[in-house]
C-alpha cells in the first residue's frame, strides 16, 4: 500500500476519496495526526499531514518515529514524502519539482533511530542511497504520465529549522554539494529504511534559497503560499498516476 506524507502546502490530499480517519497509537508516542485511509483511482492510499492539523508542528518537533511506525502499522510499504524546499542551484526556480536522490543531514537533537534508548541494541543500516531506487523510478514515470516535468536527482540538505537559513549557510550548503534545502528529510528517510519501507520524495521548490535569485536581499514569505498552491496541484496529478501504477 502507498503512503503519502504531506508537508507544507499539502496538509490534505484533495484527490483522495477518504473512507476513514484512524488514530494510531505507537510505542513512540502520538503521530502528527490521524491517518486518512482512502482511494485514488481505485487504489488504496494512506495520507498523513506531517505538520498536523492546521500546520501546528514545527519541523524539529515532528514525531518522525511515530509517523513512520503508524504508516507501517496500516500495511503501508512505500512512502512518498511531499516537501517544500528552497532552491540553491541557480536553475531551480520557485515552482520547480525535484525528485532528489541524495541527502546531507544537518539536523541535530532529533530522535533519529528506532534502535536507541536504555537496553536497545544498536543497529546499523546501509544508507548509501537514501531514497529507494525503484520508487524513484516509479515517481519519474508518474511525472511523465501526468505530463509534468521534474528534475531527476539532486542533493537535499536537511536543516534544523524552523527558521530559514542565512545567506552564508546557503553558501556553505552549496559548497557541500546541496541543490535544495528543507527541514524534514531527516530523520524521516533513515527511519523508513530502518523499518524496511520504500521511501522517495517529491521536493517542491517554494522559493530561492537565501541570497539566491529573488531572495538575494530576503525571502518573500508571502509569495511562498501562492507558489505552493499552484505547484501542489501538479503534485496531486503526479500522485494520481503513481497510485494507479
């Protein structure tokens, strides 16, 4: 079954024929909210709003472990994250969609593993390729089937948030090889790997990163909502085609 985690700009999935909302209890506390179980084009899909109802949970406060555990408990086996990002690379303008293939993690202090705590045995995962190749291929196929365009590959820099970055920090991320910057890619991707879930992301460029393009002197926060409103319509069409594969 396919699970969709919606980020900023996608707090609900309008193309999902909702059949049930379910509260799931986990050993790791409460997920961001109830799961919405339903169908897209006749296929079962589970949706979860990462930031909760009304976008009230900051990126560093998301209970990533509970979210992933709850999805797996509902027999989800493939998870697609929808996330808004800042474009670091010059050609990644607002409204661009990217299907990233790598992550650099700059977050700290988050519960980053299921294998931690008193008496818990340490476990290591191979994270050479943090996004599942086959699910990425399916996503790119869905992009083409929807008549949309998306960048194939890119390095996602996961920062702590909730504040946006300084221009100097973006310069550093660029030197490190990052193409886009967001706040929720980690530890979500690693936790999915620990649970044996397929995981891929649809990154929507909401704005030029700090010091870049239109954001050279500052980020126009008011414009981000308009950009995401238009782009998420295209994301929903991509998800439509992904669900029917």
